[in-house]
C-alpha cells in the first residue's frame, strides 16, 4: 500500500484556540477528543491540531522550535477572489500577512500568511481570472504540504521506495507526488527556495511541530512501511505497537528529519 498524506497534524500552543482559528479560516467542520482537534478541509484532506508538547513526546523529540519550521502548507482554490476571501478570513482571526494577495511575476495569484500557531500557509488560485461569483464560503480544491529538503531528488528516492509516484518533476528545483481523492499533496523543494517563495527567512531549528500521518490498511502494511523507511534512509523513532488510542502505530522520519506516523485501526 503506497504512502499517502492522510492527515496533517500541527503542534499548537493551545488546541482550542487553534481549532477556533482554522474552523473560521477555512469554514471547516471540526471534531475533537481529549487530546486532538480534527478538521475536514472540504474533502481535500484532514488537518489535526495537537498540543505541541504531546506531539513532540509522541514523536520522540524535544518540543522546542525556533524560526522557519521547514514546511509550507498550501490551500488551492479556483479563482483570485477566493484567495482574497480566505486571506481576509484568516487575518480577521489573528493571522499575520507575509505576502498580500496579488498576481505574481509569472501570473500566479497568491497570498501567504502565518497562522497564530506559527504555521505558514500559502493560498493559490488555480485560475488567473474571476469568471464566476465567489462561493460562500470558498472551498479548496486541493490541500498540499511542501517540505524544504536538502536535495529533492534524494528525498524523491525515499518516498518512491514507500510507494509514492511522482507527478511534476523539475529535478532538484521542485517535485511533487500524485494524490488520490481526499488526501493532501506532498511536494519537495530546497529549503532555501521554499522559504524564499513564502517570503520568510530560511533559518530555523528544533521540532517542526508537524507530523504527517498515513492510515494503512493493516498491521502488516504498517510494519512494511516502517521497514521500508528504515532501509531507504529514514529512521524509525518508535516501533509499531498498540497505542492508548486503540490503534496500531509506529513513527519514523524521512532523510530530512520530517516526522511520519504510520497507523491502522486493524
């Protein structure tokens, strides 16, 4: 079973406050338990919010984080007016504008903001013109996570070993992977280039406050993916075992240190 980004989990200072922000920013439906708030991003993937100390403990790392976290989240909508509407909704709830909504040099219409929890979001319009009325609320047609890595082609080999298929390939400048319905896209850029595109300083260290979750079909698939990650240059940080949530899960990192949780309810 190929790897996929089924859930993007962000480590946040306060789960309730972060949930209030994201439900407003994306008009998303939220569910929660004692530890985690989950949001359905209109069928383009799922976002989970977990207290950062607990997320770091689960990942076997220190929760300290400083500066650029090495990734950019992206919400793709149909038209420029929807980018403006999403940016207005986010800033009304405390987001900081990094790049205002505008047409870029190559015609792309984008905006970038930093959420109150520290995550950087890029909003992008798939079309260059507003041909239809803006839906209320605007709904993303795709959600993506872009990781800043040392060498995209080296990271490509890791993810292909875990079953992912490349979609767009520009060598060590940019590449991304094909997705299925209901999951998030994964893209890879050099860290410096990703930070420049987002309009932030590239420097930063510590915990990324990010865990990508893949939901496997079986325990055997969990074990197989963790073994493949270990042999392909990643590192298993927590062996697969039954958890207090009732699932069977293990943790690993990719060659650049980004954290993954591989889990199944079976």
